[in-house]
């Protein structure tokens, strides 16, 4: 039988501690964000739909983005037990310099549209955290402005080879003069991808606003105040080259870009050069033979060719072929520190975050970017400790299994399809072989895991 008594106030105080209220609204909402998806929720609430969708969306059906995110979720980790990892070292060497963590900030365009601090917030947060920051050719803060925001940190520059090549050459020279140490030569934008969310929102150059777009923006006065009371939105590094924003955007897409352009930029650029937007093994090998220092496996965050290869899935094959000769990095779809750990374990030397950084920026400016970095750092540390590894160098392929959803069509299935589409006479002659191939294919298909729907609600986020 339980003996009951009235609780003593002193004992209650030992059991219950009241949380001190946080009066700073921005800090309060950012502290409540425990994941990058939490930051995304805040960002969506605080940002007009057109600007939010520009960040959040991808090309056409957004299959590439959904599949990239699903691939990271389809990971099984294999921890080692009884291997103490009381503290972990997240630092690494990348492209001749240090980084406090195995990720940096990817280049993003129109960044000040998301939140007026833009690249200044990203560069400042990256510098404080000891990780690299990448400025886009289409950035809304100048090369010199980013250098001022991150004077002692590592700044990288992403270069589009524009139709007027002299503009690109001038940008490369400016970035080198400002002390940027790495150039990302981007190759996956011969033309612009079909970003349907932007079209539906009237997000074009110049903007074509709809009544719905205006109504959506009205309840967000803080965004309008920032937007209207700060310097006009422009491609800051291109502001002296002439032309409207629309003309400059069009000039940045050039289907004639070739290896000759890469060779010229290689001669101009004094630092490390990596090619961004690589999507197969063969191109990886050709680029290394051409003398680049590294490659970034990327499908532009799913914003160019929809149904493009999944960078994370390409990673093991590319590392096997060129990992000894060059630095292999990966982006697209990273939303959790565990995604970064899995990438490093499978051979990537470094990773880059884009949307995750912008969600933090929209959620709270510079403090929001700091929060993004803190969340990812915490997730990386926790994942490594649970795996039983104490440093980035200890991560190995044995720690990760990529679970398969989208299974490529096997050779027998392709042969059967080819036979089925041949003329009747040819099918008659080869009917027996086709039936055998089809039977074999059916068995293989039945044994393979069924492809999952690529667009879960969170994956489409």
C-alpha cells in the first residue's frame, strides 16, 4: 500500500525547473528549430511565396530533387560498438586549406531576395564557423563585399562562362585579386531549366505579378520593409558590365561552353579549380585528365535537367575511378548532418549545402544561417559518436549501405523491349529468344525491390 503525503514546495522545485522566457522573438523561433526542416517551416511562414518557391522549387516535376533527398534517407548506417568516441574532430583539409567541418556553403543566386542580408550573412556565418563560403556569379553581393564580410575566412567563387567571355575573365581576375582561393567552374547550365513554380508565381525578369502573389505577400510586412529600404536587388559583381538583370541572366546561359573555355579559365585562375555539375563517370575521368583539381557531383539542386542522375548515388563509382587523382565533392539534397557523414564515408572529400543555408537565412538572417550550421554540426557529431568514430578520416564505406529503390532496367529487359518493337518478321524469327529474355527479365524484376514513389511530401519540400 502506498503512503501518500502532501508535496513539499522545496521538493517540487528540485523536480521542476521553469524555463526562463526568451524576449528576443528571432532567437526564440530559431532556438525552437531542431532540424533544417524546422527552419524551412519558419522560412515559409515569413517569406512571400514567390521568393520562397524560388529557393524551395526545382525543375519541371521536381523528380531530381525528390530522388536526391530520398537517396540520403535510404541509407543504413553500420556502427561499431564498444569503440569510445567521447569527442569527435570534424576538421578536414580541402583543396589546400582547412575547414572546421566537412561542408561549406554552396553558391546561390538572387540571395538577397530571400532575406536582405543575403550573401553577407552567409559569408559572415561561414567565416565564424571556419568553413568555406561560395559566391555565385549571379550573387547579389559583390566579390569585394563578400571579402569584407569574411575577411579572414575561405572564400570561393562560382563562375558561369557568359556569352561575353571577357565578362567572365574579368570576374575571375577580380575574385583572385580579392583573395578567393578556389573557383567553381559550372557546366550544367547551357540553358535554363524549366522551373514551373517560378512561372506560376510570375517570378520572371521583369516580374509579372498575379493577384494571388500580391495577396500572399501582404501579411509579411517585415519582408517588404527590408526589401524596400535596402539597396536595390542586382547582380552585384556584374553591376558595371551593363545590361538589365534579365539580359545578364540570359547571358549567363551559353550552350557553346566547351573544354576550350575550361582551358582558358585554368590559365587565368591562379588557385584551385573544380568543375561543378558533373553527372557521370566518363566526364569525371575526362575532366581529371584535363587538369582540374576536383569535381563536384551535382545536378544543380534539381533545378536544371529533371530526372538527372542522383549525385549521392554516383559517388562510389566516381570515387573508385578518380578519387586517387582528384578531390571529389557532392551536393544536392543535403538536409541533415547524417547526409554529410554518409557522403564522407562513401569517399567524398567535402560537401556543399544550398537550400539548407537559404532556409536559415529566410528564417532569421545571419542568426538563421548560424543556426543552420549549428544544427548540422550537432547532427554530424552525434552521428559520428553513434558510429564509434572520432574523426572524419575514420569514416569508411563499410559504415554505410545505400538501400536501393530505383533499380535500372536490366539488359534482358532492354533486349525484350527491343525485340517487341521490331518488325513482325524479325519478331517471328527471334520469337523464342525474345520469350526467353522476357521470362528472365520478369524473374529479375520480381526479385528487385519495387521502386518507391519519388515524391514524399517532405521530399518535395
